[in-house]
C-alpha cells in the first residue's frame, strides 16, 4: 500500500503531506486577504510565505545537496511543481491569442490621415529602437554578472555557435500557418496577423465590403478585449502560484536561488537607470534639455512607478505631453497610446533581456553574438503585442522563453516571478518614459513640437 502512495500519489511521508496541507491553508488565507489588501501586497506576502516554506523545508531536511535524495522533500517539490506547471500552462495557453489579436486589433484601430504614415513610422521606430537598446542593456548586464549561473540544470537544447543573421531570420520564418500557431512560432503568428489585417484593411476600403469590414474589425477588437480579460484573471492567480514557485525553487536549488533573485532586482534597477541616460541622449540629439523634461515629467513618472500600470497613467501621460512639454495634441494621443501597447523598454526591453540571460545561464547555455541577435529580434517581435496592465511582463517573458525554444525550462523563472512587484515599478516607469520620449522625438521630427513651451518651466496650456 505504501508503494502505491509513493509511486502513484507521490505523497506518502508525513512531512510531505504536512507541507501540501500548509500550502493549501496559505492559499485559502491569501484568498481571504483579497477582500482587504491590494494585489501588490498579496504578491509581496506570497513571496515571503514562499521563502519561509522553502527555507523551512530545507532546514528540516538538513539542507541536502540534492533534494531528490530526501523522499519527503522530493514529494513536496513534485506537488509544488504541479501547481506551478498549471499556472505556467495557463500563461502559455494565451501566448498565441494575445499576440495575434493584440497586433490585429492595434492595426485595425489605426485611422487614416494625411500624416498617419509619418507619425506611425517615426513613433514605431523610436519605440522599437529604445526597446532594442534596453534589451541589449539587460542582456549585457546579465552576461557580465553571470545572472542565473548558480541555478544550473541539465538540458538537451543547444544553440549553434556559427549562425549568420540571414540563417537566424530564415530559421524564424514560418512556412505553415497551422504549425506556427500550434508550435508557438511567435514570428509566424505576428506575420499572419500583419498579412490578414493589412489585407482586411485594403479590401475594406471598397464600398461593398465596408459593412462586413466594420463587423470584422469590431469582432477582432472585442475578442482582444476578452483575451485581455482572461489574462487579467490568470494574473490574479499569481499570489497562489508564487508561494509554490518560490518554495519549489528553494527546495530544488537551496538558498543560492535567493542570491540570484537579489541580483536580478539590482540589475533591473541598474538597467532602468541606464535607460534614463539613453533617453536623455535622445532628447539632447533633438536639441532638447533632459533636465527640463525630467522636471516636467517627474509627476507622471512617479505615478507610473507607484501604480505599476502604463495604461492606467495614460490620460496623465497624454496631458503632460500636451500641456507641459509642447507636444501636439494628435501626436500626444497617438504616440502615447501606441506606447502603452507596443515597445515598452522596461517590460519588453531590459526585463526580457535579463530573463533571457537568466534562463540560458540556468540551462547551461552560452550566449554569443548570434544568440544575442536572436534575443533582440525576439524582444522586438514580442514587444509588438504587450499591453500596459500590471503583470503583463510575464507574457513578455513567456514569449522570450518560447522563442528561444526553452519552454520546458519555464519553471526556472519562478524565483523571478516571485519578485515581480518589486521590479515592476521601475519597469513601468521605463515604459511610460519611453512612450513620452517617442512622442517628443516624433513631434520634433515632424516640426510640430512647440519648443518654446517645452522650455518654459511655468507653462501649462489647456
């Protein structure tokens, strides 16, 4: 009978049963707390609870070199991994829908106009170039400080050493729609979304197709809203998953895992500071004072830092751009809105660069120039569908890991997800900062920026 519980239920030891029950009790408590404290506070509490569970389990097992050598510890790890895998599966389930419908709805909502192509090309350029720079910064810091090297697991995955840019692009290029969707080929999904949506917009200009095009447009936008609602609901499960994630990481890897978490936090904030320098250089390149900008943008950046929502501060972002920084109303609305949907130098930039370094080092893979180029390419294509709501950076990380072909190592990010509230603040500030810089740069290049109002520290127009 005991063998049955060991081999089938993998739950036979008193301590393993106790730890599973304790986890369930903690989940119930966190659920009750949802009515009284904020999501961010529950996430922070979940982090500490996971640390306590993991360290306590390690302590009771006398900090073994290999958790698999202790039966009850391994059983506990298996059940915590079960919870983690369910949550990860839910996230991975939504990768293709959020990319396809996110891009499709963004393209369908673009309205025609005399300057729409100029505004679109310039704004996308600045949003994506800053995201690429941010990704390179995050990846570089991750490589320099060997982020993730203390949490190494065996993997059969390899990255070829000698690959040209053309071979990388050809390797990513899809040749089957069904395979692209079934195998989470992100570039393939994005390409299909672009082709279908641009085709729909073209034939929708014909008089006989306008009604059905309007129906198609409204349907895609509505489905995208449903998907975002589903993603939001999945993210609400994070506190329960975080307890299992962090405990599982500590049980499997020991206290060395927390060292990596602390380093990840430091490198994330360092990346955010370096991006402030990058944004300042862009402003100076356009003949604008960075000091004036940051003095006027301080309030909106502080709000972004504390609210952790790029979309939530969008109205204040637009108002600041137009009334304080001299950006034309059309460009302020268009570029800031676009910046809350694509690009995002924080969530989709240096964060995923750090994630890529962490996961590849953890999987025992080296990062050379060709793999760095691949990471930046995945960053750019993934950043085209990121929406500005709290926690959506998890989707960005999912896209990166899937694009690298290391989806089976997704569980290694448990320790990173656990500290998400801490790093999300600086990420969100960078997201909003990047969108504002893109709006100013675009407006300046289109000669519609009022530089006198930009320079005036006392102005605020209606």
